[in-house]
């Protein structure tokens, strides 16, 4: 008489399954909560550290100065050019006259470069069409005379001293702080065969030497 009916057994087993299902879901929810909790904990516990680098920049300084046999070292701009001293008060055809100008960087210059004859910037006078010239660069203190023009690399005479005429090639290296000097030695003469009608004529010319830093 204490036997369960089949219907009652089925009902009991259904209740057990429902209880087990609720327990499983509860465990799954708890596990999910624990996983989420661990993930949140890792995010909050992250560390960071930074490194920084800095630099300072400054432009180089480049400036030059010049001297001739009649002037001391100074900046000679277009308004106050240095005077090259030629023995040129009694020139005659084919007779060369010589003079030099020295170029160097200033003591405040902290970079090297080059100096180059770049143009005839001004020229005038009745004798001008009959003048021709050439130029070489030499070491500081070297004599500027006919001997300076005996090298095989000496350029030919430039046929005109007029502005707009390309000058002969003449360049030299400059070092920082005035530690080297480039001497530009000029040879100027009246062209051979110049007519007697040019006797007593005069002319003047200004050369431009451009110096450029190495960087």
C-alpha cells in the first residue's frame, strides 16, 4: 500500500530535474560573475610608465671679411668695397698689373665654406673696353705677381671687364673662425694692339666675391 503510482514517480523525477536545472543555472551565473570580476580587477590594476626625449636646435653662423694691401680685415660690402692696389697709373698695351684681395671667415663663424669670384658688379670708363684680366687663388701671403700665373691650370684672360661678362673660375676653401685665408690674385692689362686714341683713358671696376657656407 506504500507503493507510489507511476504518475507520482514521474512527478518526483520532474521536480528533481527542475531543481538540478536551477542549481546548474545558478552555478553558471556565479561563474560568469566571477569571470567578470576578474576581468575588471585586471583593468583596474594595470600600470603605465613614460619616457621623454628632448633636443635643442641652433642655426650656424657664417660671415666673411676681407683685406687688401691697403686695408685691414673688415666687412667690405657693396657700399664700401676694399681697394685693390694696382700699379696702374701708366698702363700700356700688353703690360700686366697685379693686385690681390684676401677672404676669410670671421672669428664668430662656426662653419666652413667656399669663396668664389662671381661677377663684375660695377664698371665704367673710356678705357674699359680695352682691358682684359685673369685671376687665380693662392695661399695666404703668397706673392701676387707673374709667378702666380705660371701653373698649367691658370685661366685665359677674360676678354672684357664689363658688367654682365662671366668671370673666370676662381674658388677657394674657407674654414671656421678665420682659420684659413683665400687670396684672389688679379692680373689686369690693356689689350695688345689697343689704338693710340685710348692714351690717357681711365676705367674702374668692382669685382664681387661670393662666399657660401658648406651646409
